[in-house]
């Protein structure tokens, strides 16, 4: 159905079968990604967030301490500085859940979800900055 619906967009740059198979593969992958997350509850994702953040692989003691400090503060801000819906959406996104599935489970449009997660990231950034952690420190701690 997707191939027939997009027939008017076929430009002829490749063989028709190549174009049609590419569409079919993309549709199949999208369905597989959705199926993986279909039965995952957002509430369960938030509950599964560890109370202690796992340590990043150590390079040296100083960078490990910096990572741990940034991760601990990030975890604190997520727990205390975000609304429940912001926390739910952001944690689900961090864990790899597709935005379409997050939006569906939260009863939001994709645009509303985008705004919700944008606001959550801004609150997270402000919370880290209030704790004295800026973007340069985060990049340095994680070698970005």
C-alpha cells in the first residue's frame, strides 16, 4: 500500500523494484521497532531507572570522579527538577523508545511530545547549571 501510495514520487533514478523493495524494508524496520516497544509501559521504564547511576568505564580516577559527579547531579535533577510527564518522556527517550511510541502511550501528538522533551532538556540544563555544571564540564568529563 505504501508503494502504491508513493507511486507519484517515483522519479526513475533507479529500477522500480529497487525503489519498491527499499520502501518495503523501511516499513518493515519501522514495524519491528514499534513492536519492540509496544508492550513496554512508560511507568515501568521510569521505575527501572537505577537509584545509583552505573559508573562509566574508567580512563583515569579524575575523569571517573567527574563523570560520577555529573551523572549523580543529572539523576538528581531528573528526579526533582522535572515534572512527572517530562521525566517519563525523557527517560523513555534516553532508553531508546521511539518518539512515535512515547507519544502514543502518553496520548500526545509528536509535536506536543517534542515540546515536552524540549522543555525537559531545558530544565535539565538549567538544573545542571544551577549546580555549577556547564556544557564544557560535561564534554570534558565524557571526552566529547
